[in-house]
């Protein structure tokens, strides 16, 4: 290893020589400067990184040692400095420490003290610079991950969009996708435990492992079982085989989706990740399989969760990590509305404001299967089922809808939000009280979707009841003549929604709200009444 | 539900905290029932009933039914019903349902 380079700054020529000789005798490579100006030349941007310690006298003409120290800290805060002071300059010690000197030495300089101080200083400089390099490397890993994940890939059969917001500079969240066999698309979402270069390494290794084996015609179960064994036998320590305990150091949650365009199926394997969500072109939302399952690297026995789901053109599949779900829970919003918020933010080329609340890396991928004919983009925001016994929870439901709508469509005005929530409340109460007869074994489905192109919000409520015979037109006429106490709900909804349609005799309700206009500006209300 | 009931001169004021909706309207209805059952026999000779909804951002159909019920009972008693609101969305709903034609609506200055 080359000798450490030391810069000695001392205006007294004898003192300067003494320092130089004392340090050279210890094997250091020493350069001497007669004043601060010369020292600054030696520490030019091209050369400063070559030094590992600066020993400077305090009292020098023009620029003193403390000022030189400040100058050095601005250019290289990791370069350790030692200030040499006379007895009467003791009070400067406090200043020099605040100024960041690593050490100070009294005059007359004791050679051994000097040599020990320089040794400590060199060690300090090296440690600081090594840490800075590691941090830089971690940031580079994170940037590489981000660059790859940020791609919006277009395949012949569809589009894959990826939204990745890391909380840490490098981590184990990753998503990859590729076509193979001509008619198949493979997607892999990975969440490796940890947020450090090790997690990033394991994630990248696993992705490469999967890709390589797939191209060798291995099946996903074979790949997952194989990697599980690899983690347990080679990377994690095997515990007592009698009780099956394992000292888990690295685990991999993974969701693999194999789309077969010929068979029109998607084969989903979810091990330790949230279950993917499927959206059909007409807006139906469903969960594919179940969330949870055992991550790879936990147990020798790996119960595989495999679901085969039919697919059709124009359908979409949403995959996300638990960091995404955690954020939705923290915000108190639906997962789908958070997904829409991320999509909208990307379209605006702005980071989503809601991401500030994330406690973990957030990764979401959406696989859109191309439709033979263009259809309006439909983004589900809320898709829930409520049972008849939950009519007393309508206030909580409404709050949840409000938060979800606000995050997905922040430009909703107060009046628009009011109308959507009031209409939804009315229809939902009707569904739970009448359609479900307040029975806990009967459920009503509630869905809100956003159609960005037409700026329409669509609410659907479906209940298992027989419907109703409410004649809106007749009730409207009656209400115009006299006050009616009953059946106000449907009359209200009819006025609030841009479009209202009943299906299945009223057991299904579809309401559209046009967001291109603000209801409060359209209302013909006389505000000047007494 | 946390209503305030205030009697001053010939005006009785029912104040509702928050929205007037399905989950709290029944409690208001109960208050109204007690009020009318007490009647003049309890020395309550009021001629104006003021329903204060200044804290409400929403009134749903159950809330509207409660208001209609109150209005009808007030009319039977020969009393007037005033409704105080501050949120424009509440005003719109009263307009949609034509209740604004039957009530005295008051909007306090901001």
C-alpha cells in the first residue's frame, strides 16, 4: 500500500522541517507548505483527494490555520486536519473542534504525540472516504433499479406499466417481464426481505435465476422449489431438522404470472405477496387467488399457491407489493384508488404527494392486455362488498369512499364530492336495508370507477333483492305538488347523477357523474332569501 | 347525536352538530317528538321553530324526511319553521326537493 500523503503547513522554516522529518521517519510521504496560500495550491481539486491528513500551524500570516481548516472542510469534509497551537492559543481549541479539526497538538510539538495524532487522522480520513464510496455505490444500485423499473414497455400483446417509489436507496423490490415462446408473457414481482445492497443483490440474482431456467423450459413450481432449497441450504442456516426450524436470513416473496395468449389464461403463483387483482374491460374487479402464502426461504416444505384465471383482450392485471398495501392502509384508502393516484401522477410527470406517507418501498405493476378495438380506459377506484348488517356503518363507509376518491381524483370539487357521496350513500342504504333485508348473509356489491377520457365517475351498486317498483316520474310529480316524507332517496339520486339507470328491476343501479362541470355553478339557487 | 335545545322568547332552536343523516336523524326525531308532546302544557308557547344546520355539510333522505315531519307538525301547531344553513350543498339539496318553497331558509353572514 502506498504511503499516506500528509500536508504540513507551517510558516516557520525550522518548525516546518521538523514536522516534515518527524513524519517522513514514520514512513509518511510529506509535502510542506509555507503558508495557507501554498497549502491551497497543494489542495487543488485535482490533488486534494491524494492527501489523507493536513497538519497546520494556527498562527500564520494572511490566513491562519483555523481559516485554512474551514476552507478545507468546504472542499473535502472527510479530510482530517490537525491544528498546532501555542499555549496562549488554548481557547482556540474550542473553536477548532467546532470547526471540525480532528485533533490539536500543543507547541512545542512532541514527536510521538504528532505521529500518533497523524496515524489517527489518516485512519479517520480513510474510514470516511470508504463510507462515502459505499453510499455512492448503494445510490448507484438504486438508480440502476429505478432506470430499469421505470420503463413503460410495449409488447405486441399489451402494455406493462411499472410504478416504483423506493423508500430506501437500494432494496429487494423488483419487477421484470418478458415474452417467451412467442405467445407467452411472463411477469415476476419480487420482494426480498431487507432494504440494503444485499436485498438488491438477492433480488437481481433471483430474477436472473428465474429467467434463465424459464428459457430452459423449467416450470415455475420447479423454479420456486429450487430457489427455496437454495436459500435454505446455502444462504440461510438450516436449523434443527427434527423440528424444521430455520434461521431465516433472507426470504423472497414472489408473484409470478404466466400469460398464455393462445389458451387465454393467466397462471398465477403468489408466494408471500398480495394476490393480483384482475380488471375486465367492462369494469368487473376480482382478486386472483389469495394473498399471503409462504415466501421462499422460510420452510423446506413450500406449499405452492397456483391459480389459473381466464383472460380476455382488454383486461388488466394489477400486481403490487406489501409496501403498496401498507401505504393504502396508512392512508385509509382503497388499493385501487391508490393505484389510480400513482397512474395519474405518472401521466402528469409528477411524483404522487401521497407517497410521502409510505413507510416502505412502493412497487406496483399493471399488465394491460391489448383490446382488438379501442375502448375507453376504465380505472376502478373502489370495489367492495358489504353485508346487510352493515347499514349502521354507512358513515364509516362514506368516509372511506371520500378518502379514496380524494386521493385518486384530487381535482374533485367539494360539490362534486358531495353529490357522489350522497348518491352513493342513498343507493347503498337502499341496497343494504331493502335489497339485503339487513341480513348479514346477504351482500351488496359497491363499485366506483373513473373514466378519464370522458371525465366520468361511475358508481355501481348491485344487491341480491327483488328490486323495486318505484316510479320516479310519478313520485316527482307528487313531490312537486305536496311534501312527501317517503322515497326521497331515489328522487335525490335522480337529481344528483348525470345519468341514472336501473337493472334487474332496480336491484342493480348504475350512476354516472360528469366531472367536466361543477354542480355548484350549475345550481339555480337564489341565495338572497331571508 | 348532540343537539342543543334553546328556548328564547317565542323561538325554540334545535341545533344539530354535524350532518343530518340516517345515523343521527332518528335521535333528532325523538327530540322533536318530546318537544311536541310537552306542548303548551309545559309552558312552551313557542311560535317559531328554528332548525340550526349550520354545522351540516350533508343532509340525506332520512334527514330530509325528518325536516318534512317537523315542518308538518309545526304547521299543524300554527308555528313557523326556519332552517339555518351555511353549506351551499345543503342549500342545493333543499332546492332539489322543493323544500325551499315550504321553509324559511336563513343563511348567516360569513
